C-alpha cells in the first residue's frame, strides 16, 4: 500500500441493476380462442389474459377454411403450455411454442402461434403505454397506402369501377375482369351468366387458362387508354394458369407498367421465378399461401420477386413478419401484406403497425369492414383518403366485445368450410 492511500478516491461500485423497475410481475392466466362471424366470414381471435385484469391482448388466428383446427391447437395445446409464463418474453414464447409440437409450420400451427404472438405484442404495448409501431422503432410514414379492388364483367365496367375508386381518392387499384362463361377469380360474372350473375366468382362454371390469358391484356390496354397512366394498376393471377402461360402473360403486360402482378405461380412452382426474371421486368408480388421460410427466403435472397405478399397470421405473427420485412429491406423487396376480409380487424391492425414502421413498405391490401364487425371490434383501423390510419391507442389499438361477438356464430361449414372447387371444361380440378 502506498503511504498516501488514505487520500485516494473511493472505488466505484455500480448500483444494483433492476431491468424493469417500473413494472410489477405479470403472468399469463388464460388463453382462449374466440370465434365470431359478424360479416358472415369466420374469424378466430386469440385473447391472452393476465393476473392484471386490464392487461390482456388480442391476436389474429384466422384460418377461415379450417378455423376449428386452430381453436384446438390454441386451447388444447398452447394454453396449458403458456399459463404462468411472463407475457414480456415474446421471443422466447414464440421459439419454445414453435418447437413444442416437434413437427412444425403449416397454416394451422402458424395461425395458432400468430394468435398468441400478436396478443403478446398487444400486451407489451399496453404495458408500455405505446402503440406497437413505437415498440418496433416508430413511424416512418403517416399512414399506409391501400389498394382498392375494381372489377366488372367487361372492360367498360372495370373502367367505371377504377374511375369510382380514383374519384374517392384511391391511387392504387387492382383490376380483375370476368371471362365470359368462366368462373374467374375476383370478378363479377357477366349478366348473361344466369341466376348467379352479379355474384363474385361464380365457381360452378368451368375455367380455362387460355381464355383468361387472352382477356387480361385487352383489359389493361383499355384501361391505360381510358383512365390513363397516373393511377397505379395491379392484377392477381391467383396461381391458376400453367407456369409458362403466366410468364407469357407477364411479358405481354409489361407495356402497361403494372404496380405489381400477383401470384403468377403456385408455391409448388416457385422454381419458375428465375425464368420469369430473365423474361420480363413486370414487378412481381408473391406469397399469399406461404407458410415456411424455406419457401420465401430464396426468392428474396435471389431478388426474384418485388413484393412479399404473405398473410401474417399464416407465417405465425408479428415476430416473424418484422424479421421477414427487415430481411426484405436488404434485397429491395417491398411489403404488401395480405389484407382481405378473412383477416380479422386485429390482424389488419398488425399489418398497419408494421406498415407504419417498415421502411420498405410497398402497399397494403385493405378491407372495408361492415358496421357489425366494427362494433364487435372497437378500434378497427380507419380507412380514408386511400389510406389506413392508426388510432394511436396503446398496443394494437383494437378491442373485442365478447358478448356481441357471441351473437355472430360461425355460418354452416358449407362444403366442409372449403374453398369451392374450380374445374376445367373436362372436369379437372385446379388450384383455386
Ligand atoms: Mg391474392
């Protein structure tokens, strides 16, 4: 010891570290799947309750064609696995739940995981007093541009439909047109189609790929010559045509400068994407049916698509989607999350919070929920001026009126809840 040690300063001692000094311990006390169909579409929403009555979360687990399988996965398997856990541990709960079934992936298990994952993000936002987009890193835009759905039985009707949306402020419009005598995806049947005329997607009629691929370029030629070039136009092939016909169609449409052409191939045919890229610069959106990262990672890494179009509950929720979006950013791929009526308002809110935060946002598909759904789900994101807007409440910002939800039970599972069959003229069933 030096002689003058008594004059040395006191050694530094770090104060005891408390990771969350403001937050008392919270535990998961219940996990349940709520089934409701306020607009006639079967929706499944997971609610996670805690020992703090006001701290609960909601997550979308809607697999509308097989909803009861998801309910079983949530209530029989995830609920006993999660009771007693700390809801703050979102990542560890996702990872442990993911491997707890040993066999994993697929729409049933992913939707169950999504219900839990979104509910935990909702809880964390409420505990922090912040909207979820703040937890992700904050806003980079004020709202999310939406695309509208125009359709008609002929070019004139589709033109009128596109004009209608342009007049109400939409800048992005998807255009789908019926093929006479055929059961076409996303378009009204012609008035001559008989008693089902005027309904969407008359599926009892046959469908032929060549009749369709001959029709679509005529539609876009008409639209560019009438509504002009300022509106962004989109189109969905919906995986219905043989891959080489999809490539041919994408080449023909190149001159009309689509914002994107969606799902040219089915997930089983994704090895055609390199051939597509060598043939045309039409922007491609893909992924509505993806459930496994082995399907989408190569398409993003090799820059073979322009928009990732997954249904967030089908890839297991916000945790997976935020990683996917960050991965896409490095490869110039933009987000275009699937957002039809069979995503619950809670799922639409999850889409929106990611849209607000992700720099590489591309476009959002929106759905105008009817009054019944908006009453069952207070806080459903608002749509105006061609955009979707966040209500700025903590968490995802959407609640559920469980008593009202119970007044809208699932409709009969007609055709076993299935997407109705689409067949060619010779009777061969095709992907829908
Ligand atoms: Mg689609």
